[in-house]
C-alpha cells in the first residue's frame, strides 16, 4: 500500500468514526425532537391512530439513523430513501425506542451496500436486514459481528435453504455425513467418488433431493468457518446412516461401477457440526429451521 493509499484509508476511517459519533449524539435527543415536531412531519400526515403514529415515529427515527450512512457511501439511494425504513420498522417493531441505537458504521456501511446489491434476492436481503436490526438494538448489538457481512456476501441464494437445515440441525447442531468411495480388489486405498453427502429431503414428500453443487456449498461453509466436518468421529445412533443407502447418488454409482468384478462402492461415516461462529451467525441473521 502506498503512502497516498494509507492516508486515504486513514481519512475514510476518520470520516466513518465521525459519522458514527455524530449519529450516536443525534440519537440521544432524536425521540424528543421527533415528538415535538410530529405535527409537521411527513410521516405524521396519514397517521390516524396511536399505532400508526408509533410506526411513523419509528420510521423517522430509523431514517435519521441510517440515511447519513447511505448518503455517505452512496448506496442504493432510491431504496434507502423509500422502502428501507419500512422494512427496518417491521424488523424492529418489538424493540423499545430507548433501545434503538445507530449501528456501528464499520458494520452498517458495508451491510447496506451489499443489501443494495441484493434487493432481487429475498433470502440474502432478509439476512442483511436481520443483521442490521441486531446491530440497531443495544441489547444485541455486540453479537452483530462485522465479519457476518462478508459471510453473507459469499453465499448464493440457492444454498441458503440447505445451510438453514445444517445450521439448525437437531442433536446439538450435528448432521450425519458420508463420503462415497470406490474400492477395487487387489488395489491399495480407494478412490473418492463424492465427498460430504448429507441427508437432504423434500419437506413435503420426504423424498431425497439431489443438489449438484452440494459439495461446493459445503466446502464454502467450511472455508467460511460455519461448519466443521470429521470422519474420525461419527454419529452412533442405530439408524443414523440408513438414509445413505437410499441416496440416489450412491445407487447410481453402484449401478455404474459395480458391474465390473472386484469393484465395490461403499461409504465412510462422518459428521458435520456447526461451529460456534456458525451458530452465532445463524442466530443473528435469522436462519431458522
């Protein structure tokens, strides 16, 4: 990094810090100001009862908290000047006004920027909104780790439903996992055909679901620190791995490869476990079973 880049980075850091301090100071008197000027607020125009007034005040509070960050970093202004405060009001409807705090700019700025890029992907949008909501409540703000922004950024919307299942697995967050291998008589070792297969089923029919990118998804979760996989340990329940025998992937490999004498397709038992980081991430971004 050049001297100019270092100076620029330092300047950005000062701007972000100043913006955060300014918003924190404004937030301490914001309720009083908003209530005093409610009759002139555009949010009060259509507020015909106490609930509507409370919602309108909440939207005004959140706009005042977040809009400076959006403007400072130039993120999706149309959304942040329109529906964003409504979305956040819904997320924070159960949080008392005295617990609302400006989120740290170091988290809010990149989260809002990525949110602006994810408006057409509902699952990712929901995660960013939940993260921002957690960071805006002084009772939970500490659990909103800045790295969660980067984690969401590196997930695809297609893998969210599978990740939901893994991070909310019963029995303490453990999921039975298998790797399919090919063993050939007279040869040492084995050839791995498919790693880290887990029991994915349709919630309605109970039938197995095949995901061609499952291996990529799981490698990504391991890389991000959300899960760990071990074949040194495995689950001990009597029927913990019965599902593996019925997996379409295993059946297809058997049909294709066991036609040659001396070849056997089998699987090794393992277990996938959510890390502490993964469990915290799931809780903050709203992943539920």
